[in-house]
């Protein structure tokens, strides 16, 4: 290994000033200089690598990171295009309720177990708490608010729910209704068993299942 005194540029001058004095002091000075220069040099390298790799990683304001998603989406909700800023991990239930103010869609378990958050996407009843908004794309989303008639009339299924005293507390009702919408559009004359099967993903803590089934059968008959 090279002696730092002779290896480090300028060490000779120090040595000269010292008049060939104590070698340990010279070595100590040279080591300190080498250390400081080394720190400065490594800082410069770190700075340049941040510049190089930072811009590759998307830190550059005019270049998005690889794999980044466009956050401003156009969603088709109840027949209208809604522009909304959506986080990459945001569920449709969160977007509907807290970005678009459509609070008719309820959130309960928030993990695909209860059906309170049911909406209809392209004719299929879907748990919105288990659907990433970024996965919706240009599909048609319908919520309970979208059932309202042009003059505020209730949808026939909503009216049938009232006529049969379907809901008790009513918390699960929007989800029950949206599952019924999807059922009756696909199968306008379901048997009671088919209706039971179609609504099997909608739990009701009040236990009003028979009332809901009566409502579905009435809505089918009156359609
Ligand atoms: S809140 Fe979505 S299934 Fe329960
Ligand atoms: S009516 Fe109360 S939870 Fe269903």
C-alpha cells in the first residue's frame, strides 16, 4: 500500500514546510486532507447519481415514473361522464361516496362479505368495495341514485320494496335493490329460488329476507 504522504498530491509541500520534521504529524495531516477530499468526491458522485437515476425513476417533473397511472379518470356513472382524481389503490365505493357524493352506496364490511356496497356495472351486480376504480374503465356504473325517474319518481323496484315493507332499518336496502335491478334485467320472471340466489350476496342484519324476496317477486309481476 502507498504511503499517504507520498501518494497524496501536495503532501510533499507540507513535508517541505515542516522541514522534514515529525513524520507522524505529516501523515496525520495528509490523512485528514485525503479524508476531506474523499468526502467531497463521494458527495459529488452521490449528487450526480441522484441526477441520473432520479430522472430515470420519474422524479423529473416532465416525465412520469415507469408504471405510474393516470389519476384523472373519466367514469361513466349513471349515464354521465364524471371526471375524478383517483388514487391508484382507491376502491369504487370510496370514489362514489367520498369523491362523487353518491352516498346511497353503503359501506359496511369493506371486504366483499355483506353486499351493502352493491352497484351494477355493465348489467352485473358488483361489490364496489372490492373493485378498484382504475379497473372500471369505460364500463357503465349504476348506483341507487341512477334509478330516480326524470321527475324524481321511484323506480318500480323501490316502489315494490315499499309496498311489501321490505326494509327494516334500510341500511342494506340500496344493495338489495341494485342486485334486484341486475336480476330483473337479465331474468324478468325469476322463480323465488332464482331471486333468493341472486340476492344471496346481500346480507341483512335485520333478517328481512322474506320481505325482500316478496318485494322482488312483486316487482317482477308488476314490470
Ligand atoms: S361493504 Fe362491500 S361487501 Fe360489504
Ligand atoms: S333492513 Fe336492516 S340491515 Fe337489512
